[in-house]
């Protein structure tokens, strides 16, 4: 009887994460495509509570994209499909001039008129908002949102960043009581892999370790928050999780021979893996990852076993089984909506995770975990979504903090603090050292006199003549070093 009553009162949640940076690089072609697919999914699922977490809002040139961000919000909020969502809370971190605070995160929440009971947490007063007028209706916070008390936002400390280059990475949290059950919804954006060459040296890579440290830092912060207490949470965003690149390369290059090509002018190394007939099968460069069967190979099931970044965190973060192809990096061309770019090894960057306690407050047998816009260009990241049903009246009405960290989290914190290699590696990410094996030869690339196409000269085995050549000093010439490793 009680279970049947819970079924009738449970709330359908739709959680979506989307890195939208590339939308604002080409808004005229991509913005309406993206909105159409997203709204079609909302129309199909008809959730009672919709949470949309965006990363890289505004793209790389926020000051030029501001008008498109406002257009995006207006089109979304004014669409007829959203008419039944009478309560909207939108938090857009747009203060791009503040390097100390800017995260380019956008957290958008839409609540259906059928939701009977709703509360929103105030992180300044550490209590629920009392006035219904402060919760219901449409609330859009944009620009500088540092003083908005119904969200908590933080940029990761600068020393967390690989090579200490500060960029727009951090998290934003809100807390909701929906029909008597309390959850935190956390938007997060973690660090990317700056170099494929560095990433494939070993696993976990320096980038993987840095992401893990930021993630552990965030979860630890929630658990030790005595003023706001601890509640079950959903953590969804662009984690930038990458496949075990070292393992992927080994898997793809069995029986192949590696040849390193080194550009001595700009240190843009590449490794070509060739078969017995001399054809390139895989090429790996700092920002190149290209396979001869690129569009099919990375959509096959074999890749899933290399999705390993969550393994050490299994005691503190859980996830429903992934049954969709990698969400990144797709071509940004509307004519190539299902193709991957050959810049990175495709990976499941965009995820929806949760604390283990979430299973106590949801109907765990009713869920869908998938991708939006499989056949439509959605930018370089495809949005990922999760639907669950939230049980009613599971509290807690008055969250309390933890006296100590759970054992699994405490172990992760200690590992992060004691990982001396991470502190050294993050400042010196070296992707330039080649194997000492086998032969090297230098190839001089320079323009031919009669055409704009380059022509190639093979230098002597040691390359001394090429290095001494006046031709190599021409601005338009490049000296490439090819090494068989």
C-alpha cells in the first residue's frame, strides 16, 4: 500500500548536462538545431522537474557571444513546450572579466506546475527560503552572480590546474526540497587533456590525477560543510573523463611499427603507427588522434573497458550503466552530425553521477541514461541525460554535517594529499621525449619555386647536412625529424 502511494507521488526528474562552448562559436548554424533537439526530448519525456547544467557558456570569446547567450535563454524559456513549467531558476555565471570567479557555468531549473511542494536552500542563511514568491515564478540571475544566496559557486584553486594555467573550471551547487525529499544538484567542469602524447605515457595520466584531485576536493567539501549539512547529491557536468589512452594505443597498435616525426621548429611531434605495408593506421600528436577507421572504430564495444577514471571513486560516486557511444569530440559541422573529430580519442566526458545515498530516495528500477541528438549536430559535445523518479517525503528537512569523512573518501583525500608525483608532474607536462631506439632521419619541407605546394627533400641519416643547410633557415621551411621507435 505504502509503495503504491509512493509511486503515485514520486516526481519525474530529467537531468541534462551539456558543454555548449561550440554552440556560441557558430550560433547561426548550431543554436536552433540544439534547442530543437533538446526541447523535443523534454516534450517526449514530460518531466516534472528539469535540471539543465551547461558548461563553457558563451564559448571562448564570451564578450562577443553575450547577445547569443541571452537569445539562448529567451528561446528556451519562451518556447511553448516550456509553458507548463511555471517556476524557473536560472543561474548564469557571465562575469568573464573576473578571472578569480568566472566559471562559465550555467545551471537552469524548470519546475512543472503540478509539483505540489517545493523549497530552495539559501546557502547564506543556511536555511530554506521562506517566501513562496522567492521560489515560484521566473528568476534569471546573470552577469555577476557572486551574491546570489540560493546557489554556491566555486572555482578550483589555481594550484589544482595542470601547469598552473588558470581556466574556467569549477562547480555550482543548488539544493532543493521536492515534495518533501531533499537533493543537491551540482554542475561541474573539470580539466581537459592538454596533450595526447602526455596522456598516453601512462595511466593514470597527470591530467587524470588532476581531475581526480579536484573531484575529491569537491566531494570532501560537501561532506565537511557543517553549516549547510550533507544531503544526497547528483553531480553532473563535463568531467572531461578520458579513456586510458595508453591502453587504447596499445590495443590499436598490436603488430604495428611506431615512427616518430619531430618538427624541430615548433616541437609538434607526432607518432605514426604503420602496418607491414607502410600504411598509417593510427596517428597520435599533441592535438591529433586519428585512426584509419576513425568513424566506426570508436563506436564499438571494445572501447568501454578503457573508461577507467571512475574506478578509484566507486565507493563515493555511482553511475547507471552507460549504453551510449562516447559523447566527445564530435564534428561541429551540421553536415557531419555523427562523425568524430580526429583531435582526441573519443571518450565519455559528459556524465551524470550521484552519491550512493541517492538510491535510498529514488525508484532505482525506473531510469533512462542516454544521449540527446545522436543524429544531429549538437556541437563537439553531445548532451547526456538521466531520468529518475524521486520518492516523496524522504527528507531530511534539516540537513546536518558529517563529524568525519566516510572511510572511502578519507582514503582518497589522503592519497591525493600524499601524491608527490602529481605536484611535480602538473608543472612539467613533457610530451616531447622520444624513444632512444632505432634510426632517425630528417626531412626538409619547403615551398617549391613554381607552386605553393610543399616539396620534400630527404636529408642524410644523421641530419647534419640538413641542420647546417641555409634552406632550413628560411621562414617558410620546416625541418621534420622522423624516428622509428
